[in-house]
């Protein structure tokens, strides 16, 4: 299934809700090829049967069609509360897009569309969603709710994040993750989109991530990067000026001269992040801008099944 082809067909509409819906519908229609085969038929009406649960509400007709056990879900059930967190620092507005590029080829654009896609899926399953946005300030907070009005309000906020950041904004991830953790009282799945460009004490950053896990929350960290330049440092041999988007600091170098050292350092940092997340039972998923959203959706569904 090629989710990116769905995006290319309708991206000219520039309507976040429509675009997110098309991505989700494309994903659901392709679920017969995935481990979630059969789940799409009555997508909002069933949940996977877990061994040990009562068999009273198993849908045996659906079992006959899919050979998988699902239980009927009732409208008053809210299976999940999900809180989305978006890092809106200036570094997330990289790379600067050219006229022929689509908005989701920047880190903030990718995070916004991925969040809208997850919101669409949550809405289909009648789950509650909330949103936090931070940079050098705690820019926005909405608690977890499931109403149409609430969804539209959050979508409007997401669309506003697509505006280019005109003034440098640093990232105070540590402070605001602690604040967000204190706001989410009922057990939830917390999904964070960030490029992890947090200067300072790495140990304090992971302490803040661990704080998010209080009250038995489940944490998914989508590490958003521009793989071509930020991971592989793919620049030509010409002299270049590199500018820190958050501090404004500039440096003139030949990329070839530092490519190997840069890639080694970034690779080691990514490995450290992945290991530390695993040790703290935080789901760590690196994602590159411009990629399709199947990885986002599949991760969400797998983590939801294990949420319990």
C-alpha cells in the first residue's frame, strides 16, 4: 500500500482534515494485507479480544469472516485517552521548503499531518484526544475530549503551526514535559513529536520523559528528522554556511571535512536515545519527514492493543 500516493493526489486541497481522512481511509482499505486483517470491516464497532476476557460479547459472525476474535464495543465505552504533544521550536521548522515541496516535508509539517491522521483514527474509534504544543513557552493545551467541536478546535490549532516561525524559538522540552505530565491525570497514551534537539542535561531530559509515565501512561516518542541532511549529512563539497535556527549562531565549513565525525556523533546520540527509551519502557520510533504515514498508524495500533 502506498499511502504517499494518496497524499500526492489530494495535497493541493491544503485542507488538513480532508488530507488526514484520505490517509486513514487508504490505510484502512489496505489493512487486509496487514496483521490487522479484518479489523477494518467494522472499524469503529469492535475491539480485539484479549485472552481471559469474558466471551459474552464476542462477535462470532465477524470471527467466521476473519478467523480472528473481536468483541462488540458499545458507544458509551471510551477505549483510550490520547494526548498528543508537538515540539514547535524553530528547529522543527526545518528544512525550509521550496515552492515545489509539500508542507509535510518539514519536521513541523510532518508532525502536524501525523497528528491529524492519528486524530482521525481516534475519532473513528470514539476515543478522546488532547493536545499540547511547546517551544520556549507552553504555547497550547487542550485536555482529552471526543466531541466534534473539540476535534475542530485542535485541527485549527494544528493548521496554525504550519506558518513559518519568523523569530527564533528555543526548546525548553524538560520544563514543559514536566508541566504536561502534571496536567494529565487519567491514564492515557501520550504521543510526542520532537526532533530531540534539546541542549543541556540529557539525563534531565530522560527524567522528564520518565515523569510522563506516571499514572501508568503509555509513551510513544516519534523522533522526527530530515534523514537526508540531519542523519546522513548529505551536502555537496562546496563551502557552506550553517546557521543554528534557535540561537542564530553561524559557522562556515566544508561539509566533507566533518561529514564522518558528524554522522558518527549523531548515530551514537540516536543509539543512546533508543537504548534509554527501551530501558524506561518508552516506545521510540525515528521517522523521517516526507515518509508515508503507515509507520505512524501501525505503531499506534500495536501500542493501543498492548495498552490494556
